[in-house]
C-alpha cells in the first residue's frame, strides 16, 4: 500500500487487490493457527474405539488437507493407532472436521447459494466470495450433504408457547417440478414414454415437452383470532381500509417431491400435535377445494381423534364467481365487478346454495347455450359441492383465517422461484434437497438448523468412532 504501484491504482483496483491479498492473508493466519495447535497437541491415554480396541500407539506427522472459504490448508495431527483397525484422530474431533475435504463453512455457502438460484449462479457467487472454484456436480453434492439433518432438526425443535385462544391452522398445496425421466412417478413415466409428437419442430395442442412430478407442501401456523364481518372482507377502497385478518405466527413449512400428499399432510398433523398435544385449541384446515386433499385431511384428523374445521379458500370462490360473471357481461364491464361483489358477500353470509341457484337461473333466463354458460354451471356446481366447507359466518365470527395465502405464498417462493428456471430438469434427490433447504430458509430457521447440523456431524463423523460415543480429552 506504500508503493508507487498502489499509489497509481483507482479505488476499485485497490478493492480487488486487497480482497485477493486479504483472503490469502487470512488463509495464512488460519494455517499458522492450525500449525500452532498441531505443535501443542500431546498424547492422550485411554483412547478406545467403538469396538473396544485400545489405541495405545501414537504416531506423529499425519496430514490431511481442508478446502476452506479462504483457501486450502493442511492439518497435521497425531494418530492413535492399533493393529488391523482404522486410526483415530482426536485433533480431527476437536476441530469437528468433516469426513470430506471441504470445510463446513464452504459447505454452508454451497447450501445457501444453491438454494437461492441456479447452480451456475451459485458457482459464480462462491467464486466471488471465496475464490474457490467448484464443479456443478460437486456443489450439488455438498448442498445435499448440508440438508441431511432437516428432519431430525424439526423433530427436536422446541415450539414457542401459544395461547390456548390462538387458532392452529393447517394448509397444503402442490406444484409440479420438471423432472428427468428417471425421477418421474411410474404412471407419468409410462405416459411420457408412450407420447408422440405430430410435428418435429414444435408442439401441437395438448402435447407436452416435459413431464412433471408434484411437490407437496404443507404449512402449520398459529394465529390470534380477529373477529370480522362479511362487509369487512368485501369492502371497497372508497369505504375505507380493510380490517386486517389473523396474522400467521410461528410458521412451520415442510415440502417433499419424494413422498405423496397424504404423507406430507400427515407430517403437518404431527407438527400440529406437537403444538397442541391435548387438542385444546381450535384446529382450522384451509384448502383450495381439491377432494383428495380434503379426504386426506379428514383421514388424519380421524386417526388422531381431533376435531377440525375445514374451510375452502375464499380466493378460489372468487375465481369461480369471476369466471361465471363473464358469461353474463362483456370483458371490462363494471357491472361484472358489482355482480361478483354481490355474490361473494352472499357467500360470506352463508348463502352459497342460494347463490349457486341464482347463477344457474340467470344463465337459463338469458337462454345461454351449453358452451356460453359452461363457466356459470361450473361455478354453481362448485358452490353446491363445497357448501359444507363454506361456513364463512362461523369462521369470521370466531376470528379464523379464510384464505390460503400463506401456503400459496410458500408455493410461489419455495417452488416456483427456484424450480421454474428455464431449462432446469431435476433429479429426484436434487429436487428433494432444494425443497428441504428452501423450506428451512423460508421458516427463518437457518442459523439454528446449521448449529444442529454441525452437532450431528460431530456425532456421526467423530463420536460414533469411540467407545460409548465419548471422545477422550487431553489431560
């Protein structure tokens, strides 16, 4: 920094040079520290492995390399030896070294960046931040190892105390992920193999270029009730601000592309029982109206002997009402908006059956043919079929949520933002890893999860190699 060459640099050139030189300096500091600890390491008596074999011989000068976020370093340590068995390295346990050559710090960077964007972007981000160049497959494997303990983390995680007055909400949804052929479910794989294309250069109507496998997501959260009236939901902007609904607290999200919807929903009910083991709180299930989803929710509730209140998402009802409106009004006609508002308010007041009948009669009075009234009939049929789950008056009076915004936001953030990258084709293991990592980050649990993961790594890699899982300490 004192020399003439540095004096002629612009500030951004100085930044680049200092970043590179600074990384090298820090790497050297780390190497010097490791060398100092190696020089201070002393023999430890009573080293016994998991098979009960005493490692009484000690040999110095055993080295291994470690790729860190600063660069490669070499670790020198004592080896506790015994005939016809693997060496033990107490120094490795003290440093909690991984079995592989890449450090936990570098592995964490891989997990974070790979879950954030494409693997190519992750490679570039890690190169910028650490100077380390990793292959795409290497990066994916490191990220996969980082997700090893997601399941055990949430099993042991302490739940925040919630008021018995708070409602316990469960919701689920699915989203397709473009898979490699070997990752498809059998039925989809057979359909893909049997598919033929009429044209060579483009797809015809109904043809698919890629096949997807459904990723299932479920969310559990607490919400303090907020009592509202139907008018509070459907009020117009000129009528003043809308009353805010119940806010999601202590949200827990799970996602999987390996298991089916029933298993993911079962996992959500397990989480709900962790929060309310005695079933003292009201349980509300928010769904989009899909029958298999409703059946799975009912089956889980019955198996656990818990009462649930199933509510169909209001936004899905509004979509059906808007589709019906265009059977009667021209596109852009303000009367369509008034029609939807009127019918939605009636549904919120518990008159779904009446609304369904009114829509059907309106189509008949207008003498619309079958194609012109198709959406109106679909809306009427939807309202009749889902009537048992459209008890909005009770839900609003008790302050419960009536929309699936939390799970739909999770689908958008966890799945679409990462998996819908143009050209991406996923293996089953790769997709599952990304779902787990993104779910942990979406829950805001990354720091706690990583501490848990490091503890589990120490147990797997080091503690399990010693008698009774106890690593001897130097005197």
